[in-house]
């Protein structure tokens, strides 16, 4: 199979009241772990790369790794650009084989966001590439993205219909209480999703797929494991999974996960190296790391997305 765009995936997710997991990828082992989990559970999956991931792995390597995953798999797989911030970056990804792109104009004023997003949509749709836009701004840190709490803001439901109509986007990322990175919230902050905003967006945009960024739950067993083997990750908590599961039953059709993958992989590597101090063979510590990725993705697909047997 070749990578597919996200249109049919997200349409089915909306009608089926589940979400498709969009997992960030940086190297071969992460891709293999994600796809192995999705294949085993017969779930569609979105492999998404940020501009930082493309720079790290190399644009050609990234595309070819995903193509290899598609070749060896029977499930629908989309290759998506996460947080594209310029038309040029989105165009480059479209031209190089990405089947879906996100243009993030959320740092711009409303009209400038519309203008940039429409420009990307007009180009992408010529090549059957789906486009995700964004309204609202999440706090937190991810690659080059760094938004303070003071500069973050919830999506205004009164703008969504106008934005979608004027841009032609295929899905919309919204800000309803999620946050980028592992250090989303501190203990005692009581993270909470604004379902009232989500429901108003759904009322104004019926049958339209909504996206949640910054949706890692910062799984505590990986935090504990990292710290027990020499790490230093303090007071990190994420979005409760029961809230994400509820969102997946509403208009949210794509849920992004990155930090939980990083934490799982790091925990496995730290543990393996600590227990095998004479080892210097990357295959021996990357194999359990790949298995840790598979474990966390299976958990997310089963317990958060609800996308088992939806491929």
C-alpha cells in the first residue's frame, strides 16, 4: 500500500465515534513500533513528522521509511506534516510525497491565518493532499514551537465556521485545554478539557473532523522508570486519558501523541543500559525501545482512540 491522505480516515472516525492516532516519528524504530502496534490491532494510523524530525532524519529517509512501513503493512497509513509554519515547508512536503499537511497559522492574526491556510489548501488539493488548519494556541514546547501560558488562548467557536468556509481546510486543530510537551501541568493543577467549547464547535461545524494537539498523558510509569535509572524528570503530568477518550467519541477524529512515545523509548533505553553496562550494541538497546513504542501505541489505540478493527 501507498500512504493515503486523511480524508476517508477522519470521515470514518467521525461517523464511528472514535479517533485516529497521529503519532510523531523521528527514526526507524519509532515507525516500526507504531506500525507494528497498529497492524496487530487493525487500526488506521497517521505517522506525522515535524520540520525538526525531517531535519534530524533527512527528508528522503523519512519518506522512504514510511513507504517501507506501507509496503509491509495492510492498514491505512497517512504521512502527515505536523506544525508546518510556512507555505514553502508545506509545499516541499507535498512535492516530496506527504499525503497530509498541517499549516499552523495560529500565531498570526485571524485574517493572516486565513490567507496563509487558504494558500496551502489551494496548492495541496491539486495533489489530493489533505490539510489541517489551526485556530487557538496551545501552551507548551514542541521542537521550535514554544508558547507561554500567557500567550495561549482557547479556540473561539464563533470563528470556526467562517475559518473553514474561507480556507477550505479538511480538519481543524483546536485549543480546548491540551498542551504541548511533557511538562504540561504540575501536580495539583487538575488538567481539564473544555468540552463546552468542543460541543459548541461541533454544533457550528457538524460532521467536521476536529484535531487535538498536545494530547500525551505523560504516563507515570515511564517517568518513574526514567528517574529510577538516572533521569531527572520532575512534576510532569499530562491530559487524563478518560477525557481524551470522551473527546474521541465527540467531534475529535485525530489525537496527536508525541511526548508519551519519547518517554517510553527513553525509559526502555535507560533501563537496558543500566542493567547491561557493558553493552555497546545499539540493536540491543533499541530493540526494547521499539517494543516500548509498540506497547504505548497499543495502549493508546485500545484505551484512548477506540480505533481497534477500524482499518
